C-alpha cells in the first residue's frame, strides 16, 4: 500500500478538511439539480466521436453524471456510462470490471477516462492496469493524493464500503499513472481538501483550479462545459 502521509502544512488552507456543515450544502446542491439526470443512459454523442468513459463518484451513479456526459457529447465525444450502478466504494474486482468495460467500448482506439471524485481514483488505477487502452485520465475533485482522511466523508465511506479508507481492497498509489493525466480541483469543494484533489506537481501532468462546488463537477451543466473546455485544451497540447 502506497499512501502518502499528511505533510506539515502549517497554515496552508489547501490542506484543511472542509467543515462538516458543508456536506449539507453540497447535498442540497445535488438535490436541486436532480432533474438533470432525466434521460436515457445509452451512449451519447457522434458514433464516430472519440470515446469517453465517465466514472461516477461515491454514492453516485450514471444518472448523477448525466450533465457531464451530455456536455462531452455536445463537444463531439462519444460518451459512455460506467454501467455498474451505484458507486459504493472500492471492491477487489473494481479495476477488473472497469477494464472489461473499456473492452466493451472500444478495441481499436484508446479511451479517455473521466472520473468524478472517487471515480477519478478508480480512473487512475485503471490507467495503471491498462495503459494501452487509456488515452488520458481526467479527475474531477478526486482525492487521489495525500492522506485519504483529507475529506469530511471518510467515516461515511468506511460505513458504506465496509473497509477502512486507508486500507482499500485495491492498491492506492499516488504516483502519476503512465498516461497523460489532468487533475481538476476547486477551493470551493465542500467535501475534499484542495491538496488531496490537486496533488503534488509530479502526481499529474497538469492541475487546473476550477470555481465550483464538489457536486457541480457531476451535475452542473455550466461547470460540465467548463470541464470540457479544460479537457479539450489539455488533449490539444499532448504530443501527436
């Protein structure tokens, strides 16, 4: 297990866990936009568009990421849901299931994998397990770095997932995966400490600060379109 310890952050607010009361505001933000999840769960976007797999966050599902997948589809990507129901935490076969999902989506071209929150942690490990099948990884408010307790939902995670947050059934490696990696994070995130979602400079190829809440990454149409803009900019700057 490769889990980095919390550094001596001093007064750096980026290493502070968001206050617990902000969980309520995040939940309210999500509920007010639940209607964004209405619609079919089939792939969206041009059939010949670059394929994208979107992995939902903890206690979220494919309806929760509908706004994000719609925005990607509008931008010309062929977007796919993860098709695994609710994300209730890491399981021993999570990465194997995701690798099978990649194979279902495409066997002739690598796939962009976008993971929101815990989904981004899965995306990074998926890229480590199947680098030839992954074009790039984009994480959205994902706690892939620092101590896994740098958030205010770790107790809830342990209760639902059934294992300690620092002893998951799949390896948690903070080092950068062997594919291009973009980390989007926000100081307005009400669940994840900024340092945990931004990561150290050597843990991703690029980290970009967003101006949004944690839930907005998955359910806000406005934020989703900004996410797509950052993704397009990042991919355009990659070597051919």
